[in-house]
């Protein structure tokens, strides 16, 4: 279906040991993306604690014909990005004790999850897709999947990808797909076995509300981000778990942009370290303290040229959160003069746990 769907399929295709707890798709996807970002930053050479001051920089980028040109520099002036995330679909009904806990939106995908209060990830996930009907994913263990016809939902085609009690339900208890508009598909995955009944799945699907213009609220305000970028991905959960990725152009989020994420702190954390095969820790990762909180910081350098290309900053215990800031490429150059990742951290305001005080416009002044 898309990148998020691929992650969910990979989770589903992994056999679950006997007695192991059920799959948590939202948590696994979140954890996987965050790990990939960290590994990418840690894999690139470089070390420094000071952030060099620099003016606006224009980088050489290839044009549509493959020639190098000069891209306009991103400016670190305060920029209002307006609404970051729109609730394209929300649950109209979920079983008693469940609530909407996470919304994820990115290039070409959207999902919303529901779970019981206190859960880090939901047992019910709704994923949207555009275009032709997506292919049927493989069943757990890599076996070919298949559709099982189901009664239409509001007069439109529907099918079981995994029917409760049928093949594949030992790993993913239920997966249901239907067309909710022309060239629009919705897929519902249930990983909580106690609610994965045909009656519950159909009731959840029939009650989903599409096309809302309501904006999602975030627990932070982030000031002084570069102007002229776009929101490549955003998510927010009821426990304050937040991720906002900015990129200058489509497809550049991982290498030429900015990512800010907050995760509620777990107990017993350890500062990350990169360890060589001989057991020696590389000196390029600096464990420091920021505002009394332990932190890990590094400058990321281009392995070919040795030039600084980005920064990674992780702060542990900031308002009870783990904060991670990744800067690369043009976003890094734009923010160097205002303190880079550490300067950006100082411009983040935490709005507290009360969702009534959160903001739908988290980026700007």
C-alpha cells in the first residue's frame, strides 16, 4: 500500500513465538523509523560539540536534466506553517474502553489507531490508500494471501484480507478492506484478539468518518524552523508522542531536512553508544548535559568529503520526554547561525499533558 503498509506487512509476516504477546503495529513502525534515523546519523563519521556560526548557504543540487545548479538557501526566519495534520478519517465507534490514540500522516499515507488508555500503541489501526486497489499482502510466514468476499460497506466493495478464525489469524486476528470513495481504500487491522470478531470489525468500519477538516493538536510549539519547507510526515498520540519531519522538496525528508520527535520516557534507559567490533566506543558520540538532562550529540559529516552535513541531538528527561532532533543538508545549513539542533531545542515549548492546551499550529514563532 505504501511505506507504512510495508512495515505492517513485515511485522505480520514475522512468526510469533508461542505465548508471546500480540503485535503492536503502531509501536513497531514508530520504533523502526526512529531506529533507522539514529543508525543513519551514527553511521556517518564526525565529531564536535560546538556548533559553528554561518550565514545563509546555497547548496548545489541537480536540476531536472541532471545538471548542478544553485538552490535558494532556506532561511531560518520564523515561519508559520499553519495546520500540520488534518484528520482525514476518525473512528466513529470503537469497543468500550478504547479511544483514538495516534494519528500518522505522510507522503501518500494516513493512519489512525485506537487503544485502551495507557497503551503506547493501539490494537486497532485504520490505514488509507489512494488509487487502484492495493495488492493483497502475504500472510504471516510469507504465504500467499487472498481476499474473502464480504458484504459491502455503505454499498461499496469490501473483503476480508484475514478473516477472524481463518488462515493467518493466528498472527493478525483480523484485517478488513473496503472502498470508501472512488479511488480510495481503507484497511482495518485488529491485533487485539478480544475485539477481533466479525461483528466488531464491521461495526468499526461502518462507523468510520471520512473527509473531516478537523486539525490534530500537538503538545509543543517549535519556533524558528526554516521557512520554505513542507511537512513530509507528522504524527501525534494522546500520550504526547510526537514526530514532525520537514523537507525542502518531495522525497528529501531523510537527507535534506529536519525531524523533531518526542517520546514519553521509559524507565531504565541507557545513553546510546556506537561500539566498534573490538569493544571500543567511538569518540564521535558525545554524551553531554543540557539543562540538567543527559543528552547525546554529534555532528554528522559527509563520508566522501568530510564536510559537516548535519547534526543529531537526543535529550533524555525533557519534561518527561525523550527528544530527538535531526538536521541534515539545507535545513542544517539554515539553522547553523541560530545554534543548530541545540538552538532549536531552546525554541521548543512544551504545552503540558492536558490536550486542551495543545496547538494545531505547532510550527512557527
